[in-house]
């Protein structure tokens, strides 16, 4: 399989929360930081799609990180993994990402921290109080 095919297959497997396929492709040499369509990489998309099975998504994230994935990357039109986890309310995945070195003070292009985003966006504010506490405990601040 060509590098581009490996990359696209890895991104597809991570997006579909297919742990066996992710492990297979990583074993075959797929680069977890290689960009696919729209300059996206596997790690942020695995986190974004964790609603399919958060515990399996954590195992996929672990496999990608073990293969050298950049935990704070926000390639292409993707948000960073920690931002996806926080916005979507994946508390276990957020804790896991932070424990592996994700930045709890991830900032958007305007310099706004994740806590500020969560507290100033009405739809997020109502449902993210526990997420804010997790970020604060990890050293997250308001911008």
C-alpha cells in the first residue's frame, strides 16, 4: 500500500473508531502525523468521533501517541484533540489527553483559551461545568 493510501486508511480507521485497523496500519508503517484530505490527521479525528465509543477511542489515541502522534496538533480544519474532547464533553478522554501532555490552555487563533470558550458560548456553558473543572485542575486558565 502506498504512503497516501496508508494515511487515508489510518485516518478513516481512526475516524470510525476501528482499533484493530488502526493498530494494523500503524504496524505497517502508517505515519500518525501524515495529513489526509483537508490536511487532517488521525488523532484529532479519533477524538472528534469518540461519541461512537469513548473507551475504544482512548485506546486508539493511546496507539497513535505511542506511534508518535502530536498530541497538540490542530492540522487543517481540525481542532486540537483536547479542544474536541472538551467541546464534546468526553471527560475520560479529556483526562487521558491531559495525562499524556495535552495543553489545557489550548488557544484558538484569536488567543482565546478553551475555558473561556466554554464559559462564553451559551450552548457549551450549560453542559460543560465539569469539563471546566477538569481543565482548571490541570492548570487551565481563562484568557
